[in-house]
């Protein structure tokens, strides 16, 4: 990390990206769509950008990397379980496992969509206004706000899925299918109330679900943004691995928000400012970069790899060292 410190001091100011055209985690065309012709890069302005000091800390829930193998081992004797993985001011993310034959209540979330990634087993997904479908490993699911949905395991194996939602948003339970009052969460009391009639929708050019292994990997596709809406971004970034750049390549940082990644295919390596070792992540692992920390992801050499970049802003600010020229 001495190289990081010296380069930061030498670089002085930081280049503030003007658009997402050159950003590592910028949206690519949606799966199955032809890539647009990339416009000529615009001149990137230089600005004074606030960088947290001391560095934002990782707490007991948020870790630089959450290894799925360790999480599974800690729940090996439990058929159904939940575990918090990401907690920040914009987004929460959790692992959930449903035992064979189990189902969730029919629920919805109030003001932002929910994103799911199914990892093991099969789950029947029933979303109001859509035909039910069965999701298996690698399915990504987009559930609009105030849209009730229910999950049920299919077959004899548990269903394991990763859920992303707005921070501090607790589920709402439609009375027609949940006549009994739900258990009160800490600091809250469930009461009956009438809701705003408006509900969310699937944005133009996006899908309610994506079978990533079939539609992208089997088709040797590029991936692309699965969800890119206000305060919710899930972007599939796929590519062939190359040798990991040197530690002097810091990547970029986000001044005020956390970014995290679900490793969907292959292996990834991350350099995160303040973490002494290169972070190694396998498929199913989750990597977190705290706000203000330089980070740089690289595909593992010799294979195709996919990371799902998740953050609250599709056009989020990326800040590079001046000496990098705005690339990484």
C-alpha cells in the first residue's frame, strides 16, 4: 500500500469523470443487444473532490470480501436461513436460503425495486402482473416497487438467493394474503394502512428476469446492465481475464457511496485501498469497496469472468488520479 500512498501524494488533485463512457463499471448494452458505436471520449474535467480521511471503515457486517464457502459452512445445519452481507446508507443485501418445500410470505417493498440473484436450487417466482416462472442458478430478477411477490422452492433441494434492496426499507405485507399481523421488527410496529395506488414498472429496454448462464454465458455474450434505474444499478461486466495490473494502478473511488460486486462467473482480483493483500474472489463471493476507497477489479487471467457491479447510481461519479489520465 506504500505505492498507493506515494501515488496519491504525487497525483495531487483527482480527475472527475464527466460521463460513464470510460468508467470501468459503466453500463454495457443489455444482454442480447448489439453494442452501440462508442463515441469519441469527451474531455474529462479536473476538480477538487472530497476524499474521506481517515478511510471509511468496514464494520462487523460489511467486509472487503464475503466468501460464500464460509457463509455456507456457518449455516450447514440449518435448512432455512438469512444473513446480512451489505449494509450502507443506500442499499442492503442479504443471502437467503429457503428449505425444500418452503416459501416466503407475499411481500413488497415501498419505494424502490428489489434485485435478486438465484444461486442454488430452483425457486418459483410469482410477481403481480407477470406470469410465474421458475428461476435457477444465475437468474437475475427485477421486482418493481410496491409490487407484491412470493418465492417458493421447487424440488427437493433448498433454494439459495442473494437479495438487494433499498436500505432501511422493511417489507410490506398485503392484507389480502397476510390477514394476520406480521411480527414486529425491532423499533417498529406493523399497522394497517392504505397505500399509494401507483406501482413500479420494468423500465424500457429492461427485463423482469435474465437467465444469465443461458442467455449470456452459453451465447458468449457481453452481459450489460440488468437494472439501471433511479437509485438502483445492477450491471453485468464480463470479459476475458488478463494479467493483473501493478499495484500502482489504483483504479478509481466514489466520494460518497459504497459499491459492491457479486461474482457471477469465474474469479476476480481486487485492489482496495487500505487492504494490504489483493482480494481474491470466487463465483458466489461478494466484494465491497467502502466509500472513498480507491478500488480496481481485474478478471482472473485465462478465463471468462463476470462481476455484477451494484450501487445506487447508474451514472455514478468515478474519480481517477490525475496521473492516470482517467483510465485504469
